[in-house]
C-alpha cells in the first residue's frame, strides 16, 4: 500500500549507492546474496536476546534489497537475477519470525506459525498472478521498475519493514504484532485473489 509513495522518495539514494558499487564491479546478484546472508543473522540475534542488533541487520538486508534492483537496471537486468531476488526475499520473510519463536516458544511459537502461514498466501497470490500477467503482457505503470508484475495489497515491502522493525523494538509484544500483521496479510491475499481472478477472467 505504501510502496508507491516510499520507493520514489528513496530511489535517488538507492541509485547513488548502486552507482558506487557498479564502479567497483560489484554485481546485483552479489548484493542480493550478501544481503540475504546478512538477513539470516537476525534469527540468532533475536533468539539470543539482541533484538536491536537484529533490527540493524534487518535494515541492512532491506537496504541491499533496494540496491540490487537499481544495480541490475544500471548494468543489465536478467531473469536469473530477478528469480534469485524474489526467491531469497520470500525465504527471508518466512524465516524472520523464527528468532522470536525460538526466544520465547510458549508465547511466540503459535503467532509466528500463523504469520508464516499468512506469508504463503501473500507470496503465492503475488507470484501466481505475476506469472500470468507476464504471460499476457499486463503492465503496472506504477511499478514499472519491478522485475515482476507488482500486484498491490495492504502488505507490501514497506509495511513488512515497519512490522518487522516494530517486532525488534517491542519484542515482548511480538505476539500481538504478529497477529495484526497476519490479519493484514490475510486481507491482502483475499484482495489479490479477487483482483487477480477478475482481471484474468476478464
């Protein structure tokens, strides 16, 4: 919901960072991979009781995710790079709540499991429609910079960063935040199912 407002605002900074890396022969795929590995550090950090450190690595991961796309467009965007980027993104989203479940399984395991399950809905509806949209040459001008057709929803990249950051800032309230985010993801899935089905049907 917020991506179409936030991304244009931060795009100049991301492009500047991408130009810096391009001049040093660093590829988009390298940034994607390193960013993913950095993101995985959030799991042990939260599990061991260091949520603020986890937030630092979370933001680094998301920053890398913004840079790799800009870097790909400055050099040469490839289907392989787009595949790697979206796959590692969804894996990171799914594993991030695990640190909180490990840290306090009694309180956090169930909401973490529900949240991860809700990601299946948002992710599958996103990827399924994107593949069909590409097949039919359906464009989305607001997100022309994306390698995939970017179908809107309440839960997009910006909202995910906000909720994940809140979890790190308020770890004792993880369960409440996770339940709310899961509900947002369910609404997003329903919206994408209805919109996607009607669009493809028509």
